[in-house]
C-alpha cells in the first residue's frame, strides 16, 4: 500500500505536466480549429531558456522564470502571426503541416544554438521534499501539482466570470457569429496562442528539474499530451485535464509493475484501446452525420 501511494503521487505529478500541455492543445483547437503539433516544443524552448538564464548566466530563479514566460508569450504571438494567420482561410491540412514544420524548426534551432547535450535545471526549492507517513513528497512534484491546480482554477474563473473569457468561448464556438457580435476574432485567437504558449512553457519549466532538459523532451511530452486530449475527449477542457492526469498515473504504474523500458508505450496502448472502444473520449459526444 505504501508503494502504491508513492506511485500515485508521482503519477499525479507527471500527469499534471501532461494536463497543462493538453490544455494548450485544446484551447488552440477550439479557437482556431487546428491541432498545434508545436505545443511540445514550447515546453522544450522554455526549459532551455531557463537553463540559459538561471544556470549559464546565473540570474535569480524567479527573474529567469518571468523572462522565460515573457519570451514564450512573445513566441506564441510570433507563432500565430507567421504560422497560423497566413493560412487561416485555408483548410485544416495546410495549417496542420505548418505547425509540424514550426515544430521541426524550433527543435533544430535549439539544437544548432545549444547542442545535443542534455542539461540539468535545479529545482525550485532547496528542500528536496519531506516524508508524510509512508509517502515521500518530492518538493518539485508538489510545485507541479500546485501550479497546475492554480492554473486550472484560473482558467475556470477566466472563462466563467470575465468578459474576456466569454469572448474567447464565443470565438471558439462560432467565429462568424462572434464577428457579427463585434468580437475581435483575430485578437481572441492571438490571445489563445499566447496563452497556450505560456501554458506549454510553464509545463516545460516545471518538469525540467525532474527530467533532463533535452531536444527530445518536447516531442515526448506533446505526444502524451495529445494522447491525453483524445482519451479525455478532443476539444473538451475537463477531458484534457483528466486525460493528462490519467496518462501520468497509467505510465507510472505500468513502469513500476510491468516494464520500465516500455513506460512510454503504456499511454499509447490506452489510446488505442479508447480509439477502439470509445473513440470520442471520456467527455466527448458521438457525432453522426446524415447521408
């Protein structure tokens, strides 16, 4: 039982990172009707920025974090202007391909600038953790879970109780009607890309002390977050969050009880099972079209 509780805590911590990246997937999909396959690279770029500022330059951790997040917001705006906006009136396929191209560009740019060597980013707190009964609570996992819950609460407040949130929801539901109502749709989509880039950046910075900061970390996180969005119900915010936590717990228990080398495969085995049994996901609704 002690081992079970320890694994559950670790799985929830890793799942929180997947939930944040999955949330970025869902927000962009709902606002722009496109899957942004560069979402994982946002996490990787932010993690490398933290290494540059906090480790290489020796700046204070909090200052490095703020500058990295500001840089991710700028990257989200640039991404919207140069990757999505020129193709906004095309079908989803050209936009999808452009996000894949942007993903390759970002990963190879970081590779050219920083090299292939994985880097280590220190944790947020000097205290590694503490023991609560049989469970050891790692301080970094506690921060990951706490920040994720705070961001989820913030998003709920934003969408339910603010005018900006209502405009964002209206844009995601019907762009033409939102335009007729006087909502600046282009600005709303820009805000969504910026916010999604920030979410991805925060996820990368949070998980960086747990993992090595490497070029491949973005694609690994993105694939599992994408699986989480499908399991939860693509386009559903609650589904993305639940799917992220579920993937983290499943892969942690799978590695502990079945096989460590195949840890990354468990998420996709669950994804395949959902595609066969319930392709619309946990919170998704079955859609039927008349001939």
